[in-house]
C-alpha cells in the first residue's frame, strides 16, 4: 500500500495526535516511534518538525471561549489523582489541569495517577508518576519521573509536577473527544539563559549541605521555659556511593515556682553525631558502615561511641524502591559507653559488642500503601540482653469510598543496661527526664474514612479558608 493511500485512510487530526503522543513517549523513553504510518522521507520530516516544536514543550489546555457551550461531563477523561505527598496541592492541580474530570474514587476513573516520592542525594525530591488505565483504558500504562531541586520552592515543585502530569495524560486524552481542544505550545529559550549544569560540571562534586536551627521561649507568672536545637547535615550521593554525615544537639530548661520559697528547675540535653557510608554492589546488594557518638541525660549517657559494618539485600531492584521494596539488613558493631551515674549492673563504663537483623517490607500501590518492619538486636556478651521490635503502618482502600488506616508498634525490651542504680525521682518520672525500666512498649492507632455523594471533585472555592494550602512552620 502506498503512503498516500495509508495516510488518507486515517483521520488527519487523529493521526497527528497519535504521532505526537508517540513522539512524546519516545522522547521520554516510554515507547517506539510508529514508523508503519509513514514512508522514510515523511517519517524524517515529521520527526524533525515535532522535535523542533516539542523540545522543551509545555502542554497546557486550550482556553475555552467565554461564550462556549457548558462543559459536558461525558466529554472529559475521568482522573483519580492519588498524591499523598506534601507538594500535592489539589486545588492548584484542578486549576492547572482543567481538561479532565477529577473523581474521588478510583473505581469511577478512566486513569489512576499515582504519585510517589523519595529523597535525592542533592536534598531535593524525585517523584515517580504512574498512569494506570482503568475500564476502557485498561492495559494502558506509563511511568514518568520529575526531580525537584533542594532550593526549589513549594510553588516551583508543584508547577513541575503539574507539567509532568499533563505530559502523561496526553496518551489518554488523545483518544477522548476533548483531544481537539488541546494545544501543544513551544516556549523559546531565553537569550543568554544558562544551560542546565550537568553532573560532570558539578562544582560541589555531589556534596549537599543543610543547616537547621530553632528556638522557643514561653512563660507565665509561675513558670517559664526555653529550648534551643540545631543540626548540620552533609550528604554525598552517587549511583555507586552514599555518604551521610549529621551533627545535632538540643538543650531545654524549665522553671516552675512551686511556692514563694521553692522553685523547681528541669534541664534536659542531648547531642549526637552520625555517619553512614554505603557502597552499591549490584541492583540488589549493598554494603556499608555506621558510626555514631552521642550524649543524653534521658539515657544516662555521658558518651556512647559505636562503629560497625552492615550488609543489605533488596528482593526487588533498588530502582523500584519508590513503589515497592523488601530489604533484609544485618549489622554488627562495638559500643564504648561512659555513663552519667552508676548503672543497675554496677557499671560506670563498659564496652559492648552487638548485632542486629532488620527486615522491612514497603508498598505504595493503587490499593493503598503499607510498611512493616521487624528488628531484632542483642548484645553478644550476654544474649539474654536483647530487644525485638515490630512496626507497621497501613492505609488500604477496602471498597468504594471506604479506606482504613492503621499504625502500630510493639517492642519486647530486655537491653536497658543504662538504667541508673539510684532509680528516678518523682519529678523525673512526671517530667520524663529519665528513661524508666520496662519490659515492653507499644503504641497503636487506627481509623477509617468513608466518602459518598457526587463522584466529581472539580470545583475550587477558597473562600473562608475552604481551599488552597497554607503551611506555617515553627
């Protein structure tokens, strides 16, 4: 069949849309170019045109004229946006991506957009956006990524996310009636604009730093308190190596006037330094070493120094860690400890060998998310001195509109070698100045959410604080 007859058998606008989407997917590494539609010369011409028009493209819905007919719900792709991260401003997305209908349950959607994130070595975030077709679109899937910088504002990050979500929706929208109202625009480069720095040109050699500090003061007639804290983080992360260094400290003091003659003073302090060095071996194995030094009045410790190696195996490839991971980590180390007060075992200092095994399973899937971790540790000098801890957090969509969330942790404690021989006073118990003797700890919480009513969720109304997002941190 000749090229002219094959092209003529297809709707021109539909063909261009399909070729455009295929080119976008090819550029993003998601699929092949459909060479079967055109001859070699026309393939070359179309590719060159699309490359020129779409390089650095920004997809945006075509503005609707003021006199246009009212929006028909059945004309729009139904999207369930599953984005639990801090930067997912739903009101913003509804304004920026207005060529879809937002639904509140995935069973009513044509496409489920699942957003997950993980921290990058430079201190930013890498988002993985999965587009999962439902119903008539079942079997159509795409995965895109977006990385924000460590200095990006919340607005810059949410705009970048919205742009990538638009890219991913094009494959689904191209087959819908609204496709002929979508425009592809090209944003020319600014004259003199500096090109993006490549990793090989990184003047910091992949090092990223973060300094944090905070303080608070409060009081009334018979009491006053203040607290200061700070930390310094230095990270260097590449595909082969990971190095994390952290120094932190906090100090707090409270005064309570019990009577005209008596004032009770409560102070608490803790300081620490931690280091982690990891070497990537394969897509499933890694080895590393941990180092830490700390001091804490709560744990009756003047100084604790720990150093030890570790090895970790991930059943799933590390490249899939933002969606699923099952890891097993074994670690061993030596502890040198100086205590503030003599312990219940008549020790003022000691050296301890310990080891631990930790298994962790985590999923973020269309049905919800779940993380569970089991850790066991013991001192090699006395195997009866050990601790076993189980931690879990789950959020599951049970059926239409109903979701259940659960958090729990429980520990069997047999390793409190640091407890002071003199015990704790009533004041220390009430103010939690000391860790108390215990054989177990637990914490449980759970809840459910049930939504019903209209399946659509398109409207944005911020009046009287009814929409948008404002965050204030202290």
